[in-house]
C-alpha cells in the first residue's frame, strides 16, 4: 500500500511495503533533505502515524536522492532557505518549560521511544539534525556514499533533536564529545569503525540490505518486539535529563529560525532587494 503525500504534501513520502515494514522518506532532495518548518512538521506527523499503525511492525527512515530514489538522508536544518525561518513554528507548545509529554512525540524522540524497532537507512549526508535523527533509530545502515558530521558549531549552534542524548548513549561520553566538539566530517567507513553504524554496503545494495534486516525483525511477534524495546529504553532512560535538553533544544531550534531570517536578509541586501 502506498500513502504518498499523505502527510504535509510531498515533504515526507509514506510507503508501507510488504512484510509489515513502513518506510518514511524525507523528500527535499534538492536541498539534501534539509529540515525546514514544513518538513519538520510533516515528519512529526508521519512518525506518529507509523507508530500508531497496527499493520507496521518495523519503521525505516531514509531520505530521497536527487534522482528520486531512497539514496539520501538529511543534511540538517535549512538555514539558507527562506522557509527555514519557519522552524520556530515546529517547536512544540510547552517545550521551553521542558514538558516531556510534548517532547516525547516529536519525530526524533518518538523514533527512539516508540514500541517498534526503527532503522535509519543512510545513503547520503547525516549532518546536524540529520545525525540526530540517525542516532534516534535503533539500528543504522549506510552506503559508502554516506557522510556524518555534527555540523552545529560552524553555525553557532550546540545541537538539536536529541542528538547529544543519543550519541552519548551510542558512543559513550568520550566519543560523543569528540563528535560534537571536533566537528569532523566522517566517511561511512570511519563512522562504522567508531560504532556509529552497524554495516556499510555499496549504494546499490543499501535498500535490499536494510529491508532484509527489517524483515528478519518483523518476523518476531509484535508484543515481543515492544517488550524488548521497552526494556532497552528503560535501561537507559533519564527523564530529567531529557526534560532539560528538550527545553535547551527548543531554544536552539528558535535560533536556527533566527539564522535563516538573517541569511535571507543578507542575501536580499546583497542583491539590492528591498525588504
């Protein structure tokens, strides 16, 4: 069953494939799937829809490539596009107060917390918020074309979308600090060596490899999958820390919107366009 354009127009394509695997494809390939207000809102709704769909047992997150295939991922927040100035509209009500009831339903945290295994299929850049989305998923598979970077510091930002939580858990405190402070641009092989992805395969094989893993997981009864994931999440959960970081990241998302507005204004002044 195909549900293209079911959420927020074409920003996110929803496709439910056979064997009860749902695929979410971020669909701004011309901007390497950079997040603007429309894509953030559509992604939040799409992830909620997949989490609630009883026919879906495993969720795969990916991004569209320029040719329309699932060969990309997400290059982070869009601070160059005029619509990036709408990013603050995607900040949930109550976020600045650390309201976890709102926090736990935004896309990244829901990918992490939903009672279904989630898999990132990374065929392009996973940078900034895209890196956070990859870290939110339970498993990550990449093509040789994938690249990884925190990417926040050059834009005067500290991190968003739960990335500091996810990557500290995945890499340990030393690895996460190196990732965010040194801001290296890592190849897929380098990311694999650090334990950031579970396997690296040729681009032409990424989809088949990822879906083969998803099918193997989907063969397990749903209640068992839900209990396994709950056990894993409960073993590492720290609500107070999540609450603090959520409020901080909401502020950061507002800052992304401010940067976008500034860059639009600078471009207009440079081009001699009155605003």
